[in-house]
């Protein structure tokens, strides 16, 4: 089974799972509603989003310089910076730190980059016990699954699913009440924080001006993971840098609103290295692992570089009609949704995901909600173009490529397009015969194609009048 076939099979399986689709619709719909309420009714929203986008683009423009500043400031604060060229090197650094310090137990805050580098299996292979302490991550760790969403890793599971999981794996047979389920996880994890030798977290962003690591959360588990163990290791993609605290404030104005509809998360931690002599809590050691894994290659590409501006709010995922239909696991990669298509295709190992750029309708919903101005559809179309030029068709057949070229030719010449459309209307107005031919036959199996008896140009005057009448009626009623 090739990669495209595997993606298609996972997608069909997800589409057939009505319970999964209902859970996805409810969860993503709630996130989208909360975001719209928080930003859509915010008088200063447009200006704030522009400020956040500018802060991220400035950081990307100065990235090499800012990374050097981060290394210097972290060292001044008493921490150590480690540079990892790829996932294997990042794993080796963290595993080496654990081995050299006799670490037997690790508590982890939520971190997508540690999923990207497959850190947990590497630690467990060396006999280190790993506890995911974010509630969603803890749930999927017990289920033996990867995250299905950037900010809500267990979004695909209903509370009934979680109750059944806790009963089966933990022997905690109780109601499917969210508070009761959270209490189960709290009881199980509280001792883990106290016993852990090492805490591992991701990084929302690090400030170049002072080397401070900034972390956002709603549960308090990251604070426990960074203060109780004697060693704190923060793992970050090299793009997660902001120049100043002022830039961080601009990003923080929009990130929580776009992620969960909150003005601020429950906890916003700013960590500046290990515990000082006059401090009573915090780790004895702080290590920052900066992971490349293909990011420097993306940064060197002026067209695709904006993908690195992403702040991982998950807004694009919640708005994506593809994700909302099939969920994150169907993508078969660490990152899902529109930003997942880009990252999973561009980071090291992206050649394993040739089908993902096709998992986009280019509807533009993701670009509309991105708080830092990433134009996902444009970047995905660029990926498709490059893949076609390089011959990496991901299983696209000759007929599909020929049809696409024919359409592109007609679309560039209005007279030719009109002539072709007129011919189709005469010969096959219901598209009954045309959709029997590849590649339209595949499309017709999963969607309803309307007929072409009348061209849109003829129908538009009538539609415009109806829209105008409806608008006028609504105005009169209000």
C-alpha cells in the first residue's frame, strides 16, 4: 500500500465512523465558536493580529541572530543550550541527559515537538518511566495513541470513551463526568510530580532579549513539571523565538483567543533558568534543546518561510473542513490540519507524506482565522506545484494530470473555457456520462456534482436580485 492509498484508506475509515465525526464536529465547532466570540467581537482585533504577525515575521527575519542571543542569555541565566540537527540527535541529547543524571522517572508537559522527534519511546527504551501530565496527553498515552490535535490531543475522544479507557486501563470504574474523570487523573499524577527526577516541556516561545522561556497552559501541570523535578529540559523548534517581551505581549494578545477563546490562559509561566541560591523551588539544572529537523531549510526558502510563523493555536485545524471530517489520525503524521500539511511535508521526513498536500480544499478558512497571517492555501498550492515539477505525484495518475492541464489551459483562455462549457451543456448537461471517466469518476463517488444546464453568468442576475431583496428585508426587520 503506497502513501496515497494509505491516506485514502485512513480517511475512508474515519468518514465511516459516525461517532468520531460527531465528536469532531462538536469539539471543533465549540473551539471555532469561542474563537469567533473572542476575536470577532473585539474592536481592536485587526490591529492586534497585525501586531502579532509583524512580531513573528520580524523574528523569522532575524532568526540566526536571535538564536545566538538566546544561547548567550540562557548561559548567563545558568542554563545550557543544546543544538540538535535532526530528530535522532535531539533524542540522543535528552536520553543522554537522563542517563548521566540517573533519571528513572520523567513528567512531561504537553509538547508537539517531542512527539515529532518520538522522544517518549526513546526514553522508555532506556528504562525511564514517562508520565504525560496534560490531561489530554495522559488520556492518549493510556490509549497508546498519538495526539489528534495540536492543542487538544484527545479531542477525538468523547467523555464516554475516556471513562471506558480509565476503567479498562486504570481500574477506575466511575461515571463519565468530566470532573470525576479529571479527579482520577489528578490522583494518579500527583505523586508522579513529587517522584520525578526530570521534567520535560515544550516551549511556546523564548525571548532573545533575556533568554526566558514562556509557557502557556490551563491545568498547572507544566508548572509542577518545571518546579518539582531537579532537572528541567525544554525542547523547542528553532523557530519558536521572539525578540522582546513587547513582541511576546503582542502575540499573547491573540494566541489564547485564537486557541481557546480565552483572554489569557490560566497559567502563563516565564522561566529564566535553574533555581537561584535565594529561591526555594525550581530545578537545579535547566537545559534548552533547540531542534532543527528541517526548519533551517524552510527558513532559507523565502516563499515557504511564513509557515514557521505559526504559533500552534490550532485555529486553522478547527476551521478546516477536511480535518473536521476525518480528524487528526487520518493524516498519519505528527501535525494535522492545514499547518500539519505544511509542517509534515516540509520537515525532515516530509517525503513520507506525499499525499498530504492534496488534503486541502483551498477554501481559505484557515487563512482567515490565523492570528499571525499564515496563508496556508497559498503555501499548500506552492507545495503541490513543486511536487508536480519534481515528479512526486504521490500516486496521481496520468488521466488526472492530463485533466488538470486541460482545465488550466481552458481557464487561462475565457473564449476556450466558454466553448468547452457550452459543449458539455449540450452533450451531457447532467454530467452523467462525463463523471464515468477518470479522474472525475473518483470525485463523483464521494460528492454530488450539480448539473450544468445554465451557466452561472446567466443565473447571476437573478441570484443578485434575490440577495438584494433578502438584505433589504433583513434591514427593514431590524
